């Protein structure tokens, strides 16, 4: 399975692929997250992150 740009993951899940991820919604931010790391919260909330660039 190839992970593609636009793939989403939620806070608490394991990151499926290393890359730059962006929070879906407002306010938003982006962060590099490595494959296997736990997807972090943002502003102390569980959020959905979208892959915007592969590492």
C-alpha cells in the first residue's frame, strides 16, 4: 500500500508515513511527523492531520 498526499490520521494513531502533516480545520499548523510516531494533539485537542508532503 502506498500512502499518498491527502492521507489523514487522527491524534493518538501511529503515523503511517514520514512527511509534513497539516491540521485539518482552523486554526491550522503543519509539522514534520516520522513514520511510527504517535500523531500529536494540537492546541490540547485531538485533531485530524492531513499529509501534505512526503519526507
